[in-house]
């Protein structure tokens, strides 16, 4: 009886500890998603107030599937997913190199992690200077090595999205690298010793020991990276505002334009709900797929 009471009190204490987080999640995430789902079936303009809500059924979703601007933004977001594996590969190489050095480990960690914790507005303004077509250091360097007509970068529809993706890779390196270093330090050394005794080369050890042992970290970074690539907004807003000619328009930026520039709250909610379901599908596919290659 005494053990049951103690177990009951422990359960109550546990629920009390998680209650603030549950309430916060309900108020700031679950309820807004539910309300957005309802609003997506209306033609509501939030400026007109709640008294002017008119339900239009699936009208917003039907328009959405015919919206060229939305599909162009979706295409750009899908292209941005390429930044995830690039960033992870570079971060893994850096993590392996830094993990093996003897001196200045903390220095290198801080240097590479700085872009991730820096203000994205400040980072965007810095890269706008670097990408300047005529006086920017990047084009200055390209001209110095013989490239007479370097890209216009953010001013060129062909290169603007690539320029944004380069910044995304650069800013994400530090976060990925720190997690890879933590994963590397958690790999038992005796696995490498056993592989070495079996005559495995360093490359074979990396492929057959390091990569499988890092698979949970890789899986986590893959999911968060893809979700993050769909949530890009601040870089695009500061650098290009979706231009030139819509070449860097992404879903979240388009949602912002629809909601707060065109004042179509119902249509913007439909975009948000479709984005939510798209991310859920991607996450579920990855979650079931990881059972075949992730080793815990």
C-alpha cells in the first residue's frame, strides 16, 4: 500500500513538472494549428474582424493547387533540401578532422559554431556585401583569377537561389559539426581496435564503424535539416524578398505575402496547413525508412 501511494505521488509530481510545457505546447502550437485549419476553409481577412468570416469549403485548396506562385515556391523549397546533405557531409569531414587534432579543439568549435548563433539578419547583410556584383569581395576574387563576367548572384535569377543555398550551408555547418563531434566521442574505441586487428583500413573503419555508429545523429540532422529548409524565411526576406522574378520565393515567404501584404488570411492558412502535412509526410517516410539503416 505504501509503495502504491509513493508511486501515485511520483506520478503526480511528474505530471506537474511537464504541465508547463504541455500548456505552452497546447496554447502556442496545437490550438493555433487547429484554428488555422478552420480558417483555411474561409475567405477571412483578419483586419475585418471575426464577424466577417465566411466559409467557402475547399475553395482555398482548389485555388492553391492551381497557383503557379505556390508551386514555384514549393519547387524552390525542394531544391533547398540539397543543402542538407551538402552541409552534413562537410560538417562530418570537419568533425572527424577536429576530433583527431590535439590542440585548439575548442577554438575550432567556436569558430565554426559562430554563424549558427549569430543573428540571421546580420549574417544576411554581411553576405549582401560579399555578393555585391561590382564591389563585392567574391566577384573581386573571381575577376582576379581571370573570370571576366562573374555571376551577379542575388541580382541574377539563375544564381540567386544558389547564393541563398550557399549561405544556408555555411550557417548550418557549426550545428551539424558539434553534433557529429559529440557522436564521434561516444563511439567505443575498442570497435576501432577490433577492426584494426582484422586488418581493416582507415577508410573501411570509417565506412563500417564510424558511419553506422553515427547513424542516429545522421538521422536526427536529416529530419531537422529538411524541416529547417522548408521553414527558411529570414534569409530570403532580408536578402531578396523572394526576387529577382520570384527565383528565391519560398513557401513561408509566400505565406507571409499572402497573409500580411495581400491580407488573405484564409488562403494563407491553407498554405500553412498544406506545408504542415507535407512536412509530416516527409518525416513519417524518414521515420519508417530509418529502421533499415539506423543502428541504436
